[in-house]
């Protein structure tokens, strides 16, 4: 499976940051770009999602789902005795 690569402009839009911020994050090893033969930077979509805190489908499957049910009765039901069992 091939990983989707994003351009610098796409990453800036997704993360709502400037190109300068991406360059700083690259130096700080927050994001590691791949360089094209022309010298342009491309970023793995999975790394961008990880930086945003987005869970991948495999991570999401590891979490249990809990459903909570709560019955709420009105004051009228209580006064009419509809709640007596």
C-alpha cells in the first residue's frame, strides 16, 4: 500500500500554519519531509495526522465502545404513579 504524500501547501492548510513554521518543525524533527528529485518537500499524510492527534483505523479498533443508558421520567409520570412497578 502506498502512503499518500502531501505538498507543503497542503500541510500548511491542514495544520493552519505558515511555511516558516513547517521549516522550524522540520529542524525540530516534529515532521520529517521527503525530498523530491527537484528538491521539493513532501510529507507523509500519516505523520501529519499523528501530529494533529488523529487516530488511524488500526488504533481506533483497539478501543472499546461503552454505551450508557439512563431512563429519565417526567414529574407528571411520577405524580400519576406511572413509575410504580
